[in-house]
């Protein structure tokens, strides 16, 4: 027993070290925006279209539209809520499910996304590009699209704009499905709900000139993302030719608009704060003539 115990402890320590190294190397790969292979936009669109949902308003089209992007835990009830609100204003709403298309909705694999080990905002920006191209080909949808992104989805929306302005391909996409400036011209506004604005977010002032009007709705007491980092990022992006507005929901924590959460989550749904965020978004879109 005395002989084997030190060996078992050493073996366990080695396994732990290998696991930590693997996680660190994968995180570095994600930060460097490296992928094992690049996917053709047609293949990406086919994969995604099996899982996205398009909600249409009543009446004949073509209708203005919205793309709705979930947080790192995948499509939850809040995406249905925001999509329904867009439909209520006469916009078609595409709930773009990046997770199911990659099997990240099974066995809580979405936790890898939340931990930064899978599906960065830069990679997911390619999903937005192919969705915009697909919507351009829909007879009942006009080229007037609001992109709404919550948390990881907000990061994704920012990455899409940064890639489209710079012309750099989104991570993991073999080529743009259409010229990026043409895709960007179809985007009328961004609404970013408590987005991730940390160091992995590639939206910088040098890749923001020509960006659509942007609204960040932030949570004052956000325990997941750094609200101050988003305020600083918004101030920097607002020094370009683009308009970037911010609104901070007093007393709110991350995910205040979402009822469906992990059993281990400490985040709390708050209908009043969700209503406040909705009112802020409506005022922003109304000023732009998009309501």
C-alpha cells in the first residue's frame, strides 16, 4: 500500500497536468483564431438551416427582418421572447441556432462555449454571414436586418461587423458567401444585450468605421461579463464614424431576461428589467425609423 500510494498520486498529478495543458493549448488556439479546417459557406448554411427558425409577421411581404443570437448556453426561452417582439413590430425573426448545428446542445456541451473552449464569437460570425446571404434570397424578407445578440450572441454580432468592415474572413469559414460590404449594407442596426467585451472580442475601432448604429444594453451588476469593459469598448468604438449608444439596467444581473437556466445557475429572471430593456430597444429602433 505504501509503495503504490505515491505512484497513484504521481499518476493523478500527471493526468491533471495533461488536462490543464490541453485546456490551455485549446484556449490559446481559440484566441489565435486557428481552426482544423475551413468550411464552405454552402455547407455551413445547409447545416444551420436544419436548426434555425424563421418567424414571420402577418400580411404580405417583403418584411424587414431580425437575426436573433443566443448566449453561450444555446437557444433558450429568451430567444423566443425577443423574436416574438420583433415579429410584433412587423419584422421577420430568424432564431439562429449555432449550437444545435454543432451538437453543442447535447450533454451540456454548451459549457465548453461558455468556458471559451469551443465556438468563439469570431467563428460564429460566419454563421451570421451565411444567414444574411440566405435571407437575401428569401422573397418575403427585405434587406433591412437588425441583429440582436445576447451575451455570446452580442460578441458574435460585434465580430461579424468587425470582420465585414475589415474584409477578414470569419474564423472557420473558407470564404465569404458574398462580398462582406454587401452583407453589411443589409444590417440596419445592432442591439447587444449584455455582450462579452473581453480581450477575445476582436471588435476594435480600426475595424468599426462604417458599422451600423449600435445599442449596448448592459446589466449594472453583471456577474458574468464586465459591464465596465463594455462601456469602455463602446466609448472607443463611438470615436469612429459609427454611432454606439449604451444603456445600463439598474440592479440587473446577467441573463435577467431568461427563465430557462441551468439548475446550478445563480442568475435570476426579472420581468421588470426585461421590460426596461425592451423599452430601451424600442426607443432606439424608433429613433432610427426601424419600427
